């Protein structure tokens, strides 16, 4: 039902397709992301091109290094998007960081 309403608007449909094209993000998650964070997809895809395979400064001052994004998908809470990076056990680049993104 929500997908049908979104698809009535070309700009929303385009952003929905962009979000859903990311590995690990299904249609339901893409709809939640679009509804909860409507500015996503207007960011020239910068969130999806974010370099996760690097070291990060953390809020608890514990060293953390990201890696491949192989988790089931992002979590949306409020206006935040959380993505696990580096939890690969089969393939990809290992690491141990939970990334939190917020709109500007």
C-alpha cells in the first residue's frame, strides 16, 4: 500500500529505487528509510558511498575499524540510520564498528 502511494510521485519512486538498490536493503526497509528520513536520496548517494573500511574515532574512545558491510541491513531509529560495518564471518573485510548517520 505505501509502495503504491510512493510510486505515484516520480521523485519518491526514484529515491525508493536508489535505496532499495543497496545490497542488504529490501523493499520494506527502503520504504521505512524513505518515510523516516525523506531527505535521503537527495544526498547524491553520499551515504551509500561512505568509506567504511577505515579506523574511526568512537564515543567510548575504544579503537574501532570498519570493514565490509555484510550485515542484514541498516536499522532506522528516529532520524538516525545505523549500519554495522566489519562483522563479516564468511567473506569481505573484517572490522568491528557500528556507524550512526543523522541528517545535517
